C-alpha cells in the first residue's frame, strides 16, 4: 500500500459532503494561532509564502489516489496549516482541475486576502471559504492571534476586493466562542461588515472539537440561533455529514492517517472501524490510548484523538 503524503480522505464535510483533502503545507505552519484551532496551538508562526512541497509530486499523488475510483464530492485544499502560504497554490489548483471535474475548494483563514497575488490565485478555485471571526482589530487579536503586524482592516479590504472580482462561490465562516463573540452586539456589527462583502453563504460554526485553549467553550444554542437569525447564516452544527473513509487497509494506520489532519472523537473512530468489520473495539482503543504519538483529550464528556 502506497503511503500518501499529501492526499487524504475522503473525510466528512458538513458543508460539502465527502471531501478529498490535499495538504500542501508543512505541519503546523500558519499565520494565525486561533484560540479554537482543532489542531492545537500553531507550532510554526509564519507569514512567508513558500513552496513547501513540489507541486508536481502533489499532483501525481492525487492522480494515483484516484486510481481506486474513490467516491467523493469535492477536493479541498486545507491540510495542516494555512494553504495560502503555499507559494504555488494557483498552479496547483489549475493542475487539479485538469484531473477531476469535481469542484476544487480552498479553506483559508483569510489572512493573505490583502495580497493581490493570492487573490488572483484563488480565483482559479470553484469554492473559497475564508474565516471571519471578528469585526474589529481588538477581537481579531483576541480570537485569531495573528502573526506579526497582520492587520484586520487590511484583511477585510482584501476580502471585499476579492468578493467583487471572484466568479466562483464565496462561503464565509464565522466561529462563535462563548463569552467572546456570542452576543447580539457582535452579531449586529458583523452584519454591517458583511453587508460590504459580496458572498454566497455564511456558515456559523462553534468549537465542537477540542480547541487550542482550554478556556474556549461552545456557545449556547440560543446564541447560535440568534447569530443565524441576525446574520442569515447556516448553523454548521445542524448539518449532517457522511462517515470517514480511508483506502489504507490496516485499520490502525487508517485512523492514524486521518487524525494526522482531522481529529476524530471516540464515537467516530468506533463507527469507522465497525464499518470496516473490526470486532476488537476495546483492544483497538487500548492501543490508541497507549500510543505516545497520540494526544487524547477529554472534551465535552467524550474523548477526541489527534496526532501530537
């Protein structure tokens, strides 16, 4: 079985169905260190764009991955860091579109929307999903904790410009955190800001997986309902996703390949290995719990597994 370095999945996306993920970024490289990040605190804060991996290698691996005729709905460039830090992103998107007729999506924190070259590269994607969790500089620093002198107003201005230039689907995502941006005042201010941007969908999200910081909590259902009502968004928490998939034959290696980029809770792992016909549930979890490479986090009264 070939060990895939850049391509993984399909993984369930509540927004897009079954997604094949592509990670063009070295582990932990990002220009934000968001308090809610499901991958934990950012290991390498940077705002320098680099060709972390050879673009042709990524494309060839994607071709090999598709040989097994995997069922999927979308190809998502996201990975283990901020994908717009990949300096060959525009070319990668174009090459992927030559291989598949499924939509190519890019999930981004939006930090480099102020860069006109990045905006030009993103125009090649079918769907772009930038985050917008704040409505001013103070809240931006509190939630997203940006690298260096990245400015909130510059990001918004870049997003605004991109929304007027882009012909694809622009889906904005806002993460709501309890006691930080889960109040009516924030929702009304964000509404004013969003009215200056031409977007197609707004997704309201909440930290359902273990966040980078222990003080981060999920907001009340009432707060999410209020956000949806004021902003006209879609609550991601109410969307249903498909199950996880891996073509790796060994169950343990399959789980390891998924949690490398996408944490799984105990129920997701149990369902995943049961579908693959593994009856040894208890032994499987004992092996996970004893693996020094795995971080087990008790969050919201259940365990979530992610790679250290």
